[in-house]
C-alpha cells in the first residue's frame, strides 16, 4: 500500500501513537458512570478489597479533578524530555505513569490512594496531550496532516465513549474495579508496540548529525525513493536556516544590538523564551486564542449539565443518554476529519465557534422558558458543533504555527492554558449557575462571539502549508508569495 506517502507501516505507527490519546480519553470517562457504585454504598467487612470506597460528592469530585492537576504537571515537564530524548521514548514513558496510576486506582482502598493514582495517570495524560499532536504531524505527509491530526481528538472521543459503555456494563459492586484495570492493559499494550515504531523524522533531522537517521525513518514511513526523501529533509533544513535568520533579525530589532549568531542547529526554546520572545508573540497569541476558545465555550459545563436536561425529556435513560451524546461527538469528529484537509482549519474553526455561540444562547433561552425539547436539540447541536472544529483544531494547529524545535514547548504552554481555563470554568460554573440560573449559558455565548471576532482577524489558514511557510509569511491569513532566503547549502 502506498497512496501519496501512506504505507501500512505509517498507519501502524499512527495507530500506536493514537493509543495514547485513547488512554487519555478512557481515563477521562472512566469514573463518570460508576460514581454511585464506588462512593455511595455501605462499607463491607472485606479488609483488603472493599466493595466500595465511601466518600462525599466533594471528595469524589476531588478524585476526578486530580487528573487535571496531574495533567498540568505532565504538560509542563514534557518539553524537556521530548526535546532531549525524542518523541517515541517520551511517549513510551507516559505508559509508566498511566499504568501505575491505573494500578493504584484498581486496588485502591481509600479515597487518598485513588487521588494519588488519578494524579499519576494525569501526569501521563498531560504528557500525551503535548507529545501526540507533533509526533503525528511530523510523521505524515503534509497533505494529510489535517486528516491524521483530527484522529487525535477522535481517539480521545472514542476512549471516553468506550469508558462510558464499559461503565454501563460493569458499574456493580463486584465489577467496578475492572473498569479501572483496563487502563493497566492499555498501558502494557502500547509499551509492547512502541519499540516497533520509528521516531519522528523531523525531530531526528533537527539533531546535529541526524540526517541519516531522519532519512531512514522517512523511508520506512513513506515508502518513497531516496531522492524524494533527501529533498524533503534538505527542504526542512533550508527552512530552519531561514527561520533562524528571521528570529535573529527580530531579536536584534527589538533589543537594538548584535546577538550571538545561531548556526544550523537551534538554540533551546524554553517556556520563558516562548512566552517573552518577540519572535513567538504571534504564535503565542494564536495558541492562547485557540485554547481559550475551547474551554471558555463552556463545553465541559454543557456536558455536565446535559444528563439532567436530557433526562427531563427522556426519563429513565440518563446512562444511555450520556453514551448517545458521546456517539454524536464521535460521528461529528469523524466528519471533521474528512473535512479538515478540504475545507481548512480556519473555516471549520469559525463555523464551529459561531454555531456554538448560537446553541449556547438557545440553550440558555430554552431552559429559562421551559422548552425541554429545544434544550435537548441545543445540547446536541452544541456538542456536534464543538466536535467539528473547537474539539480537534486547538492542538492540531500548534505544530502548524511553530517550528519543530519549539513544538513541545508550545504544546506545553497550550495545554497549561487549556487546563487552567478548564479548572476556572469547572470551578466557577456552579456559582455562576446559582447566581444567573440557565442564563449562565449566555456568558459562554458572549465569550464565543468575542473570541470568534478576534479569530477572524488573526487566525491563519494552515491547510496545505508547512509551519515554516506560515511563519515566513508573517502568519498571513492565506498563503502569499515571498522570496526565500537561500542560505542553506
């Protein structure tokens, strides 16, 4: 099989990488359905493996939230390991955290052991969120980046849905631990498969003396001729050399002096440099826009509120309703994967955020006025609109607006912003709801309108463009002509 650089081996590598995203989604949904079974039953006389772990709703919420806390730690620590040890080895290490975390959750006897296990799983999940998008983007042909990049979000959605389906089957006193034990098996499975995968060819090419390793990696992935592979790697290095000149000129302009010259290798990009360097100001703004739009849309609040709303329309089906919403999410994420390389990132983002603003307003209005069926329609429309654009695009676009040696740091910063804003929305939603009632959803609608307006003016279309092309064009919204600096020999 070889269709435009797509080989069976490339598909195997991508599927193996996506197991990490699946694990992240699975851990996200694993504790939702069995909550009452785990925390609400009476304590039994069993000493070593109690049938349940009684705890208050607030303590259970803290257990659930530890995934986000661990994720923030994992995201901030990931760039150092990714740049030093490579994408593959870093991804391999995530299974250590995910596996041990799952082990502790499976055999936990107290809420505190569950918190530790959930935190460790969160560290692995945070690293996964940082490393998977660039690893995929750097392996696939440029014309297929949108399609395969969307598979990251698709795998997360599938993981959540499978966790909910398994939860419906095994949410009993005798079996709820099996739900958590699956996390151990997933970590072991990926650990066995990753040694058969090559590292990212773009990462290898960015290393001193890494040309031959990058060439071998690219040959296995693409199945094309040696000449084509060598031309692609030389093109990367030429773009990087031009980019170093651009960065040097920008820094000289802003600091008014001559700085140390940069050779064909790259100076290490730290989180501080990414946040403060004038060269990274525009991509930082784009990343902030994408991540804030995803979380300030209120998607997690809507999902949280959906069961009670849908149960009023379809009584007795609350558990099934949760799965149905995940199925809608899955279907529309699949549609997004098909459209991403045809319609483009910018168009899908603007369409998605605009429709979500409309649906958030409709949801607030319908709940306030007691229109249950309209509320159900608004929730389904909101989730479907999210899946088409705001779900996959924020992390898909990061490797498309920053160069290879800064991708890990950019993903780390993006995930940190994502999780902090997620925490703020999750923590503040109930208070906002108690104050405003259903009109709290108007706040999300206004936030989406404001962020969509900003996106109209600054969000570039990256479909069919390399990160270097986007950067050299000054982050123009659409491709433009420019003369490259042929400084690389």
